């Protein structure tokens, strides 16, 4: 059980690091081929590889993850964190979240993600604006 505990936390550490640096290939390599990310705010299970498209916009907002706690239960990591972001105008935004990250071996097969949609609103607006008007050179 201790080996599994270490493997789960190691994979989750790699996941958070890749998200923090905008490493889409690194994030993608951590998912199983059939991985799904479910969101509480829309009740949709999205194929993980589809979700990778949003990584470029997220990386542009300079995400910083403040891990509030982690528990490993039945081979899954329950992670509580706050994502701190810098919006294009220089304002800051923070989103508190809880994720249940389920693994198959050392790869992520499912993430159940719980976030407050009100905290997400300015971030979603910024990401949509960046997708509509990408910075020069992108």
C-alpha cells in the first residue's frame, strides 16, 4: 500500500508541475488513452485529450498552485488547492478547487473536478478573449 501511495503522489506532483509550466505534452503523457475529466459546474465528462487544448490559454495566465492538502484513498488522490492566476490586464484571480484524481498504474484515468463557477468567471472570460485575439506570434 505504501508503494501505491508514493506512486499516486508522484504522478500527481508531475501533473501539477506540467500544468504549472504549460507542458501540454507532459500532461498528455500522464493520461491513459481513455482518460476523462468531469466538471461539477457543467456535469460533463470531457475526454482528457480534448481538455489539453485549453492548456495554452491557462499557461498564459501563469498558474501557481497552492496545495492545501492531499489524501490518498483507494489508489486515488483527493487534492485541495487554490490556483492563482494573472489576468491579461495584470489583475489576479484565484480559484479554489478539489480534485479526485484516479489512476490506472502510474497514469491518470479520471479527474473529478469541483470548482466555484463564480470564481472561475473572470478566468473563463480572459481565456475566451485570448482565444479570440491571440497575442502576436502565436
